[in-house]
C-alpha cells in the first residue's frame, strides 16, 4: 500500500452521493478489469464493449494501458515496483469513475495477483469485476502486432511478461473469455450478457 506522505489534509464528503450519481446514470458504477497477456485481445474487446454499451445509452469510459502510460503514468517503467504503482494509480482512478456512476473499462496486463487484489480491495463488493482474457502465449505470440514478443525472444526486451517475467492468471475471476477461438464481437457480447445477468446495467 502506498504511503500517505501529505499531512494536514481532510477528506471532504461530496454534496452529491454515489447513489444519486448512479440514479442519474440509470445503472451501477463498476470497474471491468480486463487482464491477460500482451496481444491477448483485451484492449480490442474492452473498446468493443465500450462502443456497444455507449450505443445502449450507458455511461462508460475506457482506461487503456498504453494510453495511461503516455500521461498519468508516464514516469513509470516496467519493474515490479513500477508495475505495482501503475496498477495502484489506475485502481484509484477506477474507483473515482465508479463512484461517478460510470462503467469503467480497464485493459491492463496487470500480471501480478497481489496488485489486482489490491485494486479489488479499494472498491465495494461487486464493483470490481475481473475479466480474464484467456488467450494462450502461442496465440499471443503469433499475433504480436507490436513486434514485442519477437524483441523479447531476441533478448532486446527484458522483463517482458510471458517470456522472462511471470503472468499470474486470476484464480477466481468473475468472467473468463476464450481469446483463442472466439471473435471479438462474440466476446464483447459475452461481457454485456454477463453485466446484464449481474444487474449492472440497471438499478432494479
């Protein structure tokens, strides 16, 4: 857990409650946490889910790994410590978005269980929905859209998840997606069906 360095600070309660914000949204605020290897399809599925929910009139936003590292987390690298801080910051941002009644969709490798569990602990029960993009290393490496696996295999990229750095798959994710054989559209529809079944997309 990050150390609290600032002193002489006081938590201020909002005049608009979380329940009131969700009432205005017409649905619950949650964090969909897509995790999986690089090139597993998590960002593509996340963005497809976002588009489908948006067309349904839901309030959504995507927090994508590469995009966040270009701004909020531009000072972080890929050491275990920096990965943990990267995920901690995203967890705090996701918590804020969920409090605003937004279906917050994240797409991060987030290779370590302890870091994902720490984010889960930030949110209220039922607000953190871990979605495991279960795509094999062989399939991810065959795709390799950024050429990262090739560089890692050649020794040009150190600490790459799945090659010389571990990926700890979720033990009890809320949803597992088969990224090996199913289409992006089918996977996105599975996520939306899951959200409907969980009662996320309404307040009833």
